[in-house]
C-alpha cells in the first residue's frame, strides 16, 4: 500500500512538471538565452520633412527593443539586399491625392520588376507595418496605410499595427501643424511593436528543442535530442 502511494506521488509530480514545461515553438526563452538579433528596415518618402521625422521616431522605437538593428532609407535608395536581409519592413508615405505617393508606389512595383520578389514570395513571413502623414484630419491617411499593408499582404507578409488601428499617422496642417509629441510617440510605439513581433517570429521559426521531446515536427528543425539541455536547433546551423 505504501509503495502504491509512493508511485502515485511520483506520477503526480511528473504530471505537474510536464504541465509547466515549455514546449517547442512556445516562444519561451530559457535562462541564459537571448532574444534573436533582428534587422528592421524603415523605408519612406518625404519632401516636406514631416514623413522623415516620423520615420526617425519609428527608428527610435525599433531600436529600443534589445538586439534590434535598424536601417533607415528613402524608398528610392532601398536595394534588394536591404529587403531580403531584413526581418521586418516599415514603410512610410505622405498622402498625395488620398493615397500613397508615386515614389512609394514605384518602390512596391520594383519588388517585382527590379528585385524579383515574385514568384518565390521572397518577403513571405517578414513582418510589415505602415505609417503616413497628411495635411488634413481626413486627407486619406488611413487609405494610404491600408494600400501599403495591402501590398505587403499580397506578398504574404505578416502585418501589424500600433499607434493607431492601421499604423502611426500625423496631421501636419490646420490646427495641428508639423509633428507633435503624441504623433511621435505613436511612431515610436509602432517601431517597437514591429521589432517585438519580428523577434517573436524569428524565435519561433526555430523552435526550442527540449530534452523531453525526441524530435520536432517542424520541417525547419533537425529534430535531434539535445541531452545537455534545451536549445534551438535549426537546419543549416550544425
């Protein structure tokens, strides 16, 4: 009877351990592990300087997330290598006739005709977001951000927002000239959230292999048992 109770206690302890043990792909970071280093590309067009100021605030927000490298470029200067090596892309545009500027539209058109993004969907699973500036309250900022996000979704990117329903925006004329502190704070919030989500996506692209799990079902992992302790094992790293 005593032996039976002892076995029962051991069984319950094992169940408790398994219920709290992190599983592969859970995003759990073990002690001593760091979030993966990520690269965020902030691309924008600006003539008046307002969108550029927002882009700089987006950069500040992204850099506030540990392990984030941020590249800030005008859309006309972005290269294929800039795109394909980035883990996340944030695009900003002024509102021209209730839509994105011609320069930003050309940037997206170049994905196919200049950079060869399609048909391999080379931007697939990268994190994307948008921001915009416009003279009036209802000048088309939401439409501009939605068209930017639509281009990203068409390339199977993962889009996120912060600072507003569709991204960060600023009204630059009338009763709200220039870029105010609240709009800059929204831009920083957008940059930080994109960096956070990109880090989560990158961390989970290579699930953690726990000693209690013999192999992972993910095709991107080697699925070997690591007897020395939990770690991430990705194809091509060993």
